[in-house]
């Protein structure tokens, strides 16, 4: 069935438009004429006529200038390429063999009725052949399906029909007929022939027994004929019942029907007719069948084993009169391909060849917190190139690197594919075993398999899987080849099956994100760095076969896994009541709702390795509360996050670079590795609980879905402000339109990540013996038992819980042996010099000139070989760091090789090489600090910073110029707790210093612009200091002044020139003036580590209005700073500022007063862009232009 609308319309848009314009006038006149006809002949349906707007089904004109209907929500047409001819032929075939049933007797045409067993297919075909033609005079004809109406006109013209009953459940079909069919002519024809019509709109025939009996009471007839125009689950059930039962039986038992959900029984809405009088059934004596089986015996013995004795049940292969192979459904005898399987396959493939569907991969990153990762910056630079490349990649190439064919059917397209193309890797998926069996009669498998073997190609065959396991199977195949091959993978849908659309869509979605889910350079680097630090601290690690450390009684202690789903709010009371009888594990952002309800979990679980976990957890702003909780996580967890908690316990996550590299140092047999600890923290918590051996698990707030899209997490969590509004538009950032079966209701909304999480949880549960109770009002999770929160009843004692907690923290988790020497052993094993050497070899490969496309393919293979040879040698981290990013680069090169225009090909190739080379050299320059680098990502960091500043309890006397006192007082009260910062005029410095407490810090902040101001300040600070004192100077020219007379530790705050007045506003708007006002000085002073007394240069970062002039302003600022820092070898970069100092203690204080983490960088990495904190968006620029006091200083 060729029902993809792209096959039906002209590829030339102008030609298609001309066709539509030519027939649009007819559509308008048809509707007006038909409206008048119904008002005259059938006024009872005028309500439908007048409300003629359609929702998703509409009329269109195809390239053959014929009307058809299309469902725009799916892109599928109702009829084939030539609706008029197909409908006429369908009616003529019905007229030759017209099924009917008597209503006053025990027979119903030629079919065997009342049989207790399903008749054999040969018997069904014989019964069909014995059906008599439709007589010229018919008392009653029942038609199932109105469609465009052409079949009705044909039947009325050719026959004298007294009573015509038409069922049409889809009102949009009737509405379409108003635009295309001449109802006026039909009504007149029926009137002349004495035909009475009963138009049953929005009825599907399920009441046919009642309707016919009612009709029989008013008119005399003993038999009616029935014609099924469309395939529809009620039409199918009704016509099958009419064929297989007597009327008396139907009157007694009624008609049984249910919506068909078996994907193997799917039929498209329209099936073209096939004359079954001239078909032959096929059996295992068929020559081609046996030849193919012999080939499978050699190459795929399992397939041979299964299909040598296979008997089809639902779809039976037949040979048409012209020798083609089709399949018919065993119950209804409907032919799937409508009698033209080969031409259908050829046309479908021909279109695919011209417009191949190579799904774009999700290669970029749309978030914000990881934007500064080297890999994502590389991706951002290449995304535009990828879009441009895609515009120049057209037809299916002669050599197809990789193709996934979803749906084999009878398989004629496979013959065509191998006849026309060199297919290096073909992945076949056929969910329907009957279809694959039929392909053994149609496809020349023997030649194809022999050639695949001879040409060293690959063929992967998946039979009988509806797509559920296909993704994992394909993934393992892709990774054995190299996941970059996904970029060259085409997806071909062999035939239509609406039931499998979801599986195919999911497969596409999953394959698209495979590369984006991989470990890239930054993820691997930080994962390894974090793991090295965590192990070196002596952090206890989950032991292998952990359940041996617990008794049966220990394992029976319940575990509460608490997620942050919206139903958590309804579970709080139950958790609070039973927390002493169960081990409570909070997951991710669920910690805040527990905190607000006074619940201290036994463990808090996290899995993200970036520093955003630190920000989210810190927002609780009660660090004493956090110090009562144990953290449980994977080995890549951020070391700063660990320091927030009482103690940390980790488990190795299977397949991570950080795990694989660590196991080269540790004894792999000693440690468990979690296989199902992704993609959500709830998956991790469930996986580790089952790995330890617990047998009773309760899920609270693990919704993995939501009833209402605005209620996606607990209202008490960090996703909502205190007023209940969302922190950000969650639905906008996530596709929350997906629906899955609910735990306590029929359906709930979800997003793709949660669907994956649900699948992984189900896999986890299927491999363990556990009673898992799902108390969450979200998605149904197979393997769990739904249980209302009010029905949770525990009998465990507090003593039993405390005993198992003791064994968990002392036996189940243990520090690595000789952990204090782990860092040295790791760095000795993975040599930095070796890494640099391999990196340089890779750079040479990339920069070597290429002469033809084959050499691009050789580069891809050379990069892959270098990667795996490094892994085998095991002397550097080259493989672990570059595996993901290199696969991405190979995606770019692979896509590039498909460009037909040679000039464009080499242009794009050189651009990609240049960016890849830049990326590799950047890695090389950073490699020396790999083991000292922790991730510095942020997530709503302003909220966590506020929490940290509020926790600062040291009293500070802050002396400043009089003009700043009010601003400092206002800012300090908002940033710190009351009475922490005491703001004092600098004129009162001496008196205040003498009367202050020894424990107080003394900080002086002064803006100076002249040497006189510096000298006056030096005269003021004459008292020999025995207190913690520090002076911070700023000003546009402060760095040029002589500070030698200053008699206390002194630092300089370097900043851009101030923007003032109309000139400053104009400079900011143009982008050549950096957004820096005098009013920013107090904020910078308080935030940039006011407690530190070490002399240093503090350099403020700035946000910019990104225009073509911005670079000028940044370079000017950079030049100003550079004059003061040329003698430094390193600097410390924080999110808001830089620090330069010759005091080594500065570089060991990597977490500042506001909780932000700094990174030590070499001076050669200092550049103008280092000074840019971020870019203003358009709204922020306009807001600042309007609201900033450009005339004042604050």
C-alpha cells in the first residue's frame, strides 16, 4: 500500500500548485451543489453539511489529477495512487463474488457456518470462489465505508438496489465527499431507480442486527448483501460474523468485537482488490523457498532452524496470476499489497532513492550549564557546517554505508536494493514472522547472502521483535563497528503499519540521541579527575557480591526510594510516619521537600558528575542539616558535593571511562559495577538497592510522568519559587507531550528521558527477586505493584534498621586498599607524555593533505585505529578522553564524504579539519592540569551563592568612602546575615580599630584616582596592625599609582572604565563599552572573597552586549589588565572574576566564600574572552538601557 503522501503529489511544487488551482473551482462548486442536494433530498443531515470543517483529514489533488484524502497528522493517504480506477476495480471484484446472508434460514451464502474450528485457508478460498455474482436486482445492500463515494455511484448505476444502507463512522470522510463527489447526480439517479438510502453517519455497523431486523419489519426481504469498502476494526468484526454465523445465531449472541492491538494483524484503511479466483497457495515444495532455506542454513542457522518447520497463522503467502508473491490475511482474505507487491515495492524504493530518510542525529547541546565544555564549544562551531552539508547531500548514494530497514514484508525491495546499490551494512527488522516466511518465496536470499559474504558486507536480521529490544541489539552492532556510522545510517520503512509507528518513532529518537548520550572529552576528563580524588580521600566503595555482608533479616528491611515527582507531596506524611522502620533514600531534588518537612533521610543519592548538584543542594541553606546525611553516588560525583554531607559512599558505574580506567589500578573483582544506574537518580537508587540485596523496595515520588504538565515535580522542591510559580518553563524545555500508561490512572504525560528511565527500571527489576511497591501517581512500571500511600504497612523495628545501617556503612562499602597512594599509582600508569605523543600523532593524521574521498574514509579508519591501539597499550588516557569526541568528528567527516559537488566537499572538509585541529590543540595545552581539574558548571548558582554568603558568620568591619556607605549597608544586609558586615566611614578607621574586638576582621575598600588620594590613605593607616586587616583599592587608574607607603596587606581590583552619561549608554548599546558602572564596586567587594587577606590582583569579569564592536572593548580591557599581570605564571578563574597572585596559598583555596569553584590556569590561557562573563540577550540589553542610572554612580 503506497499511502505516503509524498508519493502522491508532484515533487515540483509549481506543478502541484497548478493542479490544485485547476481543480479548486470544482471543489467550491461541488460543495454548493451538494449542500443544495442534501437540503432537498436528505435535510436530516444538513447539520453535518453546514459544519463542514475538517480536523486532520482533508481532500487533496494527486499528481494524476485525481481526488484523494489524507490524514495530515500522519501524512498517510486513504486511497492509492489512482483512487478512481482502484475503487471501480474493487467494486467489480465484489460484484463477481458478493457475500450475503439470509435472515430467514440457516445458510449465509457459500460459507460454512456454525463450524467450531477455523476453516483452513484452502477451504476459505474455495468458499470465496463459490460466491455468486451480485444480482441485477438487490433488495438490500449494506456498505461499510463511504469514503469519496465513487463506489456508491458505481453500484447504483450497475444495479437496481431497493434499499441502500451505508455506515460511515468517520464524519470527516463524509465532509470530504461534499467537495469531490456529485451527490446531486446520485440522488437524482437513485430517485429514478427507486433506491432508498439510509446514511448512517458516525455509526460503524455494530448495531447492524438491530438495524436490519427493524428494516425487515417494514419491508419484505429475506437476504441482504454486504460490501466492505474500508478496513476498520468494527467493519472487520461485523463482516466476519456475517460470513461465519447464521442470522439466528447473531440475533441470539450478538457480534463480538474489540479494537485490534496485535500489530501483526494490521491492515491499512484501504486495500485494493485482488481476484482470489486466480491465485495459488504456496507450500514448502517451492523451489525458491528451499533454495533460500539452504542459504540460511549456511549463514544464519538459527533462522533456518525456525523457518524450516514454520507454519504461518495470520498471513498466508499466495502466488498471483502474474507470478508475484502477495500475502492474504487468513480470516478476511484481504491481500496486504492489493495484488501489486513488486510495483509497490519498486515505487516505494524509487522515492526513497530520490529522497532518502537519513535521520539527523542529536549532536549538539541545548542546555546552559555545560556550554563551556570544550566538546560542546566544538559542536557549536560545527553545527552550522552540518546544516550546510545536509543541504548538499541528496540522493541515496551508490555505496550505502549503513541502512536500517524496518519492515521486510514479502521483501521485493531487498532484491531492488542489492541490485542497485552496494550496501555495506544492512540492519533488517521484521516484527511479523509470517511476513518474513513469505519473503522466502519472493526474495533471492541465496544470491544476496552469498554476495554479502563474498563482498565482506554485513547483514543483521531481527525477526519477531516489535522494536522493544531492537534498539539495544542495534546499539551493540553499531558500537562494534563504531557509533559514528550512525551519521551515515539511513532508515527505510518497508511498509505501513500504524501499530508499529510508535516503535519506529522511538527507534529513530533513540538512535538520534545515541551519540549525544556518549561520553565526550569533558565528561571523561572530569569523571576521571573526580574519581581519582574521591578514591584518594578513602571514600568507601560498594564491594562485589555485597549481599553476602547482610543477613536475610537485614535484606528484609524496607528501602524507601524518594523521587521528586509531583505525587511526593501526597506521600510526605507516610514517609515521616514510617522513616524509623525503613532506610530512606532521597533522590536528587527530592531533598528539599524532605527538608521542609523535617525529614532527615539516611542517604541522599546523586548521579550527575557536574557541579550543578552542589548548587541545587546548597539552596537548602541549612548546612547543619546536610551534615547529618550520608551521600550515596557513582564514582564520578563532584568532590565539592561530597563535602556538603556527613560521609560519602560510592559505587562504580559500569562502562564509564572513570570506572574502566580506575579498574586498571584497583582489583576489579573486589568491586560491584552498576549496569542500570541511568538515566535518572531514581534508576541509580533502585539499581544499588537491588545490587546490595534488599528485597522490599517502596517508590515514593518516582512518578516518571505527571498528570498535569505544570505539576512536574514536588511543589516544595527547587523547581518552584516560594509563591508556587515555576522556576522556569519546564514544558518548554522538555517535550512533555508524550503519554504512557499510568500507575493509578489510564494515562499520564511524560518526557523521553522518563520513558527511557521507566524501561531501564523494568529491566533492573526483571533481573532481581524483589517486592517493589510503586506508591507514585505517575507512570506504570512493570515489575512493581501499585500501592496507595495509605496502604503502606511496615513491621520492621528501629533496631533492625540501625543494625543494617551499621553493616552497610562498615562492611558493604569499604575504602580502596592503599587509597592514600592511589593518585600516584594512577598517574604513573597513565602517562601524560604518552598522551601528548598520541595526540600529536592524531594531529598529524588530521593535517595530512587528502587527494580524494577514499582518503577521507581512510582518515576515519586511521583515527579509529589510533584510538583502539592506544587502549590496547594502556599507557595513557587517550582512548578514554577522546573516544566520544572522536566519534563525533568522524560523524562530520563521514557526512562530508557524501557531498556530490567536489568543490564544496573539499571546502567543508578543510573547515572541519581546521576546527578539529583547534579542538585537539586546545586539549593538548590543557592536559597538564587534568588531575587538578574539577567541573565548574553552574545551575541557578545565585541561589546557592546566597545560601553560602548567609552562612558566613565572621564579623567584619568594613571601612569605605562616605559615598559608598549606604550602598554597602544595603548590599551587605541582603547578601549576609544581619550584623555580620559593619560598614564604617574610613575617616573613623583609627578609632574603630582600637575599640574593635580581636576576633573581628578589618577590611578597607577605597576607590582612588590620584596619588594624593593614595598618600592620604597611607597617612590614615599608620597604626601598626596586629589585627586581620586588608585593603582593597580600585579605580580606573589605581594600578598606575604608587602604593609603596600603604602599611597593610593590599590588593587591587582591576575593572573596565566606567560607563557614564549619554556617551556611556551609547557605547553599551553599540557593544564597544563593557557594562561596568561605579555602582558595581560595592557588590564586587563583598562577593569576591571579602574574608581573604592575601595580596592579589582581582580582575572583574563583565557581561557584554555582543555586537561587532564588542571585541574592541574586550581587547582594550585585556590590554589594561595585561600590563599588571605579565609576571604571573598562573591565575585562578572563578565564574565572576579572576585572581592573580604570587602567594601559593591562593591556588589551594579553590572554593570561595560564595561556594563558587575556581580553576587554576596557565597564564598563556589568559585572553580577551577570559574576561567575558556572559552575553546579554536582547531583552536584558533593552532593560539595562532603560533602567540604568547612566548619570549617577550607583
